[in-house]
C-alpha cells in the first residue's frame, strides 16, 4: 500500500479544514450522545473542496480507498466514497463488481445520510440495474438505519430510467419505519417517481397516505398543487385522529378486567 499517497490526500484535505466549521457540522449531523451520527468527527471541510481533492487522486488503488473509508473523520470517508463512485463509473465490469462488493462489505463505514446519498445510487443502484434486485430487500430489512437508507436511495438509479417497481415495493416495506431519516428518504424517492409519472405516485399515495408518517407524506407531495397537497395531508390527519380514538378509548369506554 502506498502510504505516501494516502498521506498526501489527508494532508491536502486538512489544508481546507476549519475548526469552527467542524463544530457546526458536528451539530448539523447530529453527533451527540444518542443521536444518529453519535461519535462522528469532522475536520470542517466544504464538500466542493473534498471533491476537488478526491478528483486529483481518482486513480489510487482500491485498497487505499478502503483505508480512507475506514477513517474516523467524516470528510475522509466522503472523499473515499467520491473516489469509489468515480472508479465505478470508469471501471470495467470486473472492476465494477469488485467496487460493488467492497462497498457492501464496508457499509458500516457508510454511516451518515450524506455518505449514503452520495454513493448508493451510483454504485449499488447502478450495479443492480440489470441484475436481480434481491440484495435491496435484505438491506431494507436491516436493523441499520443506514442500510435501509442505502436500499431506498439505490432505487434512484432505476427511477431515472423510468423503473418504479422497486422504489414502490421498498417504500411500502418502510412505511412504518421509526426513523425520520427514512421517512425523508422514502418521501423524496416517491416525489422523484411523481416527477416522472405522477399517476404512479398518486396511485401509491391513494393507497397508503393515511398510514404514512407525516414527514414522509409531506416530502412525497411537496411538488403537488396546493389543493392536492392539502387534501392528502388532511386525509392523513383525519385517519390519524380516528386511529388514536380507536386505540385509546376514553375512561368511560374502558372495561374493568
């Protein structure tokens, strides 16, 4: 392994580091105790600067990219994923297969929403586009928030080709997910479906909007005309009140054991 190359990448990234920005990023990415990004560390580097440094070293060996992906620092992991995406897009079939497998083998280090969003579509989605999509369903059932987000974000690749089935099936499986970051991701992907085929999204929402988390629904209907958007939100609110009344009867309705 060429440690000089890795040291050069790390050195150049740190030339853009800003401790005050790092503190802001740690708050923004919820790195406190019990938060989704607990323990993540930041150097305070802007994303365009991270991309510029990664672009300079885009041909480094895969093993070195993996070492960078194992970094404790968020921006170094982001640089590694940017490198993986670039190498996947330029790679041979054998290289793409190796990158896809490497990505999944090291997914524990893809552990914040921007890391997933930068890479899942371009590696997992791209690799599975003309293959069985079964791996996505395993990821969608994972206990890991980030693996579930990889599953739904990977389908963005299919959406852009006018394929919606996997997005809708995985969205349906995640309707009762407890994580806000999944609500946002699913709503976003449904909105992207609607941009390309509004009827497909409307059919999904007509069937499920009364049971969707509010944030998921709001993301999904964000681009709809005001009246249609309000109709879906009102329908979900009404269903929520009905459910609450059914599940939590008043004292007079309760029966003694």
